[in-house]
C-alpha cells in the first residue's frame, strides 16, 4: 500500500514570496490533515478536511495561508506572503474514516524562509 | 497553553536496558493517547496507543502505561535497541475534537551500543 505522498521535500524562499505544497493521501482515506512542525516542537494542526470539506481550520493563519482539497483526494497548502516564522516542516496526514485516531503521515516538506 | 507535555527533550540509554519516556497532559477530556516515532527526514509513524478505559497496553517490546488520576502516561521500551534511536512524540485526542491529535514537543531517544 502506497503511503502519503508529499512534494516538494525541500523548499527555500525569501520572505514575502509565495509557496505551495502538495499532498496525495493514502487511497480511500477520507480525512486529511495539514500539520506545521517548528524545530523543537511537536506537530501543530493547521487544517482538517473530511472528503473535500473543511472540518476545522481554526488554527490556520488565514491572512496568509490557504488550503484546498478538490475532489476529495489531493490537497494543496499555500503560503502567501511567507514570513520568517513560517520556516518549519509541513506534514500531511490522512486517516481512514472509522478507524480511530491512527494517522498516517507523509515525509513532509521542509520550508526555509530567508 | 500546552495541553500535552514532554518535559524531557532527550534521553540516552544503553542498548539492552529499559527506556522510559514520559508524557503529562492537562485536558481531562482526552480519552485516547498515542505514541509516534520519528526518524530524521521522515514523517512520524504510529507506534502504540491506549484508550482511557485501560491502564496498560503492550505490543512486543513496547508498553504504554496510563495513570488517569495523575494525567500521566509513559512508554517503556524493553530491551532498547540502537534502531530505536528517534524522536518520540506523545499525542492525545478526545471524541469532541473530531479526533484531532494534540502533540507533545517530543523526546529524542538515543540508544547507545
């Protein structure tokens, strides 16, 4: 079974530039999450999708971050404009509905904002 | 407000000995707890979990203990192996949170050969 795919693996941008991350969850997983992990901290939830609808985006900085999950499969997370404090690993995770709390994570995108 | 805390950023253990990783939580609504393991440049992978109706769950070399009155859980690894060297995250959720996970800050475990 293929895992959660994310791209790119690494991205370096200057502040005020824009960036986008892509995620392809495990086939059949209806729930998709984007987490932000700052160095030395645990992953922090940014947004949760159920199919193509948003379940919770209360912690998403909506003035600069946006996310979508068209057709309930792939998802993209965008930052525009980026700030220095956005430097982090952005993790995508998915979960099969009704299968408890076990999330499957991708390898993440390491973002450096200079 | 850090609802899940891992107060030890790092832990070193000799190969073959027991590793004990600790986690404290403040939200009494949490009813499900998980441990994830993370290697460098990889995403976290699920290790073991426990429901609040239990106080112990075991899977091979890994055992998780839950003390609800103290709002404390621990992960025991016996015997520890060099391949266990990784960052371990404690996570918690409750039924009213759409089963979202709240993570601790992680503990870097190093198993010395």
